[in-house]
């Protein structure tokens, strides 16, 4: 292994091959559940250097774990505990290479932080709409490798829908330059879609060409209260009919989820949550005037109140107020961390089935584990719930996790399958769900995935044990 490390140091510089010191930031997952141990951490500064690293590792038969911002929730970007894997961080590859306003595209390196990309585009009056709670630290490469979703999928789609072209280093160390800004290109298989969502198991994304949009002329945010999931779904339907594509965000938050924010971050002053089962956060954008947009938006809320769909609502009076409301929503995940370890479920369901799923699954969980607390929130507009299970009051979270995680996962995922949903909506599979996936994924689809993996990475050196079980 010393020979490999010497080769890596020669290729990308000794300062960028880390073997000593505190490597916890690279080796520990974001949730703090698992700590791996890398042979070394390499930080290439260019696509050519990534290719050199991959070629050296392929020759030595050493596997590679790609990592962006290390904000994933399914243990997909940290090494195992063998001390034999090379962790490849893209953090030095962080440049916005080119913005093309006429073509409404941007070409950006994989290690660019999402918020940095958003700001660079905004400075030119353009919008890159992918928005996540972790956007201050997650990276474009990680977003694409997990096909990230976020809060504006309802209008703009997942990361996959926002990507036109990729630059990828293959498992053999070859460089595929597919950085096209074309909307139409029917010249064979869509290699781009194969790498997006593959979680670094087929190759390493080093850059991407992404879609941009003009900045909207008006943006409005409202916080409304509903008595049930059924009412939230009714409100969604009303908003979609009245606002059309202008409805860019629709988030549902359960009372207990908001109580955690109120408990751990009292300065946020969560509105209207104590006497309502759920709160909904709506966002509307419009290319006309702010006054016109506000009139349409308030009309929707007035209709919802008149039809007893919502009981109360507030519309943000400024951009600062809107950001405060969104910050409350995005702080649910951080509040869960303060409350203690929990069992996370990132699931998607047909919107028409969500109310029945929640009612049935909550009832089954309460019967199985009396006192269990459910942190139910998520992107209702695109059918994605974060249906998380917190230990009963007074029960040690770590003990609860160790004792009940497998049984609770089975209960929830069986229910998801019964309602024709997916056990991973936007977080990916990683290693956390790799052994679970065969129980819920079509066997023919899994067989095809294994063939693709074998064809593109016959040595199984690209992030092994992620997405697909270790063979």
C-alpha cells in the first residue's frame, strides 16, 4: 500500500494525500452513526488528477469511495472500517467554469458547494433552482450522484431533470466528456442518466452542465394550518389548479416535528403549530408583478378557508420573513439531531395514497411500540415524506435504535410497498439500505443493475457495497 500512496502523492501532490492527523470529517457520516477508516484521503484538483488516482487504484486493486460535502444520510460516502479504501474528496474541484445566459446553462465542477453555485447564477440574474437544507455544504457532484430532490421538485424536478451533460471518470480511469448544453441529442444511450443517481458506483462525476432559469419577478411564501393530511392534499390540489406551474414549493410538517424545532430552537418562534395537526408551507413564483402574484396567492388561501380546508394562514411580508419560515422547515432535521438518534425513512408515495398510508402506518407503529413519536414532514407536493420514528419520551435513543430499527424499517417499508411507493425518494440507497433493497425492488430491475455494474466496473472498485449488496 505504501507504493500506491507514493504513486498518489506523485500524481496529485503530497499535501493532497492525507494519511495522518484527524480525518474524522471525511471518515464519519453526517448523522454521527458510523466512523470508517480510510487508507488515505486524496483531494485531486482537476479531472486529470481524478483520472490518475483512479488508474493507480485500479492497477493496485484498491477500491475508491467518492465524497462531496459528506452530508448524505444513508452512509454512502464514507469508507468502511478496513483501512484499505481510498477516499476521494472532490472539495478542491469547486469552480463554476462557465455560465451561458443565452443558452440558460452553467458548467460547474463536482466539488462546488450548491449555495455557491446558486449565488454565482443569481449574480447574473439567473436561477439554479435545486434547493436543500444542506445547500451550504453539499456539493453538485453529491447532488447528482444521489439524484437529490429538495424543496422545489414540484416545479423544477430532481437533480436529474436539471442536468444536461456530465464529465465522468470511469472505473478504468478514462475521461468521458459529455458536457453538452443541448436539450435534444438522440445519438444513442443516455449515459448521463446512468451515472446520475448511481452514488459513485459506476464512475466519478467531475463536472456537469446544468439548466438555469430566469429569476422570477415575484416570489411569495405562506404558512397555513390544516387539521389532517387529507386537508393538506386538498390544499395542494386547489393550489395546483389556481397557480399552475407557479406553485414551486409545498411542504407539510407534523405537529411533533414542529414541536422539536420549538423546543430546541425557541428563538425561531414557530407560528400557528400548537393547535393544529399539520402546518403547510407554500411558495408561489410569478413572472408578473408582486402585486399581481400576491392577489392570486391570497385568493387561493381565501378559497381554502371558505371551504374549511385550512383554519388559518399567514403570508410573508418580506423576503426576510419568507426566509424565516423556510428556515423553520429546514431546521426540523437539526432539531431531530438535538432530540437524539432516530430511525429515518425517506419515502415516496402516490399523493392520492399519502393520507391512508400515514393513518395506517401510524396506527400500526403505535400498537407495536406504545409511546413512539413520529416526526412526519416533507415535500408533499411531489409525494416525498420524511417519516421518521423517534423513541418514546424517556427512552434512550441509542438503545431504541439498536433494539427496534430493523423491525420498524420492515413495518414501514412493507407499508410503503403495499401503497406502491419507494423506500428511497431523494436520499439514495448508500450502504444503509443496500441489503434492504432486494426485498422491495423488482428482481428484473436489480438483475439489470448488477449487469451494468459488472460491465462498467468489473473489479468492483467504485464505492463497493453501496446501492447493490456486496457480492
